[in-house]
């Protein structure tokens, strides 16, 4: 993952003054603590078009040199770039991936079957200081069943932090397993509605038979 940092720095160096690099790091954690870590690195459309050939070549080399890395093109909301995806088997595996970028992840499995996670992002490197270009860095973490967090924004089980690399940043969150109760209730509700509609239709049919108003071909 260290080469992702090199890629971002390269993008900064090839940009003209005043341009912005958009970085989104998304971590999706499943019930069994496996999941994906997805980096989206993008520029504004016009700027990306001027360096697309160079960056595409860098992406090809990055994918070849990193086993398990999946690279795809990104083109949304007036921005173009690439997404880089790694899969992880558990939180220890995720911690190792992040450690390659000097990001420290620790976690505790609690007695109530929840997991408490702390992720510490280091202060940014001085090599980017003084550059007129800017970086907008967002971190998004999706968990099965959010319990508590220090995120800037929370939408159901999706936690978002606006990252500022001018100082060390600590992310904290606790989650549990996704409960099957909600799905069971949803299925039960659908079955009840279906049964109600079926029963109502049957009553209408019987009423029509009684009044001898059933259209031909239905009986």
C-alpha cells in the first residue's frame, strides 16, 4: 500500500497550481470481520485528461507489482481517476494493509460480542507542504451494526471522517454483528401483506360467485 502514497505524491507533482486531488478511503467490514479497503484517487476532469496516459501507465505497474490489488477507472461527479481495491480476511489482515502506510489499527473484542476499533493516521509528510495544490481526504467506514464512534458524520452504519493530515488523527468506533431480526421482520411483513391481499381477493371472488357476476373464463 506504500506505493499508493507515492502515486498520490506523483499526482500532486504533475498538477498545475491550484488544483485538487480527491482521495476517499473506504473500508467495508462484514459480519465475520472480512471485507474490502477501497482507495479512490481522482482529479477534476480537465486536469485528469492532461495526465491520463502517464497515470494509466503508473496504475498498470502498480497492479502488476501488488498481488491482490484490483484497479478500475473512476468517472463520477466531474472527477476522473482510479479506484484501488484490496480484500482482507479479518481485522489482523486489515491492520497489516494499513501498516504499510504507517497507519496503526488496534482492536478489542468485547464481552458483549462487539468489537472496538481504533485507527491512528499519522501526520502528513513534509514533502507536500508549501504546495499550492490541495488534497481533500475523506475516510468512510461501513460496519455491520454501529454502536458508538467519533465520526464527523453517521448515516445508519456508514461512518465518515473529513481527514486533515496536518496533524495525527484518531478514528474510534465500536460495532456488533448485523442482527437477522430486521430481515426476519421484513420477510414476515411481506408474507402478511401477501396473505392479506390473497384473502381479500378470495372474499371478492366469493362475493362475485354469490351474485353470479364472475366473468367468463375465471371459474
